[in-house]
């Protein structure tokens, strides 16, 4: 691990992390990616930086925790790293979790409820489907079957909210988004929060942080002041404050992490 002032970037040298889109065209409309992780030495406590996207997380190594819905988080989320010794998951596209989850995403902000609590109809079969799974392809196939079974017939996302999220995701200010969509700002904010789990401004901040994190984590070529300006921060200090809020680390501390790092930070 790379030690940095009281925290460390998670070691990916022994981690197998595979990510891909669903093979089903129906699922690709609502699911951004499936992932599979093996890390036999994972242990201790970690912080996971928020992404602005909800996901289903299924640990299935022996003695793992139960499958959960990881709602949208507004701050780094502490987890038990041992759950990642063998795990898989489903990351939903922005505004599309309603195709599978029968409740507004706002009900799960900053929470990780057990899927067995009636949140997802496919939850009862997860353990059965994955009990004998060997290798990522078998796991991905099982996940796709479960998702197709749980998919709500004839569900479609709110086109206005999706359009707004796309603009926010590339850095458009909320005022510009509201003006371009010609919608009432208060109503837009209320509806957006229900569907996305956080308000438009917070969503935009998290997604901008994620864009910055990808660059800082993988490249040493862009000066931090230049990166802050390119992403619309008022200055480098502004970007640093967001990094501290969403990861517990500064950009300089994150710099140099490998491209495979999924935004997890060890706190041990």
C-alpha cells in the first residue's frame, strides 16, 4: 500500500476487478455496468468515495454480509473491506434505478438497506444463483437473469430529469439547466431529488469530483490548478475542499493511485 498521512490507497496488485456492460439491450438502457471483484487479502476498514450513482452490492464469499442497495451517498461511506474478498454488483444509470427498485431513491440516501427488506424482488434468489458460481462470466450471467426478472414492465425514466442530469454531469450550472429545460427550478429540484437521491447541485458536485478523481488518480501531467479551472472550480483550494469532503483525502494524496483503484481508501 502507499501510505499517505493517516490513510492509504487500496492495494490493487492482488485484486481482480472486472467491469462490463450488460449483454442484454433491455438492461443496457437502465444499467451502466456490472462488476466483479476478487481480493483474497481484503481486510480492515475502508472509505468509499460517493459516485452519485446507486448500485446493488452482493458480497458472496463465505461469512460475507447480506446483499444491499447502496443508495446515493453524500459523503465517504465506511465499509468492511473483507466483504470484497468476492463480490459483484450492478451500477444503475442516472435516474434509472426505478426500473428495478420499487421506491424513490431519496428514501435510501446515505443508506445501505438489505435487499431482503422488499426493495428488490430478485433478492430472494441471489444466494441461490451465486452459491455455486465460479468465475466472473457465470456471475455476470446470473446477475443479468436476476435483473431481467426484476425489471418493471413498461417502466421508462423521466425524460426531463434525464436531460437535466446529462447537462449537470458535464458541468452545466443548475441555473443554466433549468433555463435550457424551461422548467420551474423548485419543482425540478424536488423531482430530481426523489429520483436521483440528492438534489441537482449536490449531484453535479459529486460527478465533477469523480471527473477530477479520475484525472488525478491516473495522470501526473495536469497541474492541479489547471485541472480545477478546466472543471469549473473557483480555484485549486475549492477543488481540494471537495476532495476532502468526498474522499477524506487531498488531490495530492490521491495522486499516483493506479487506474484500477475503484475509489476506495483504507482507514487502517
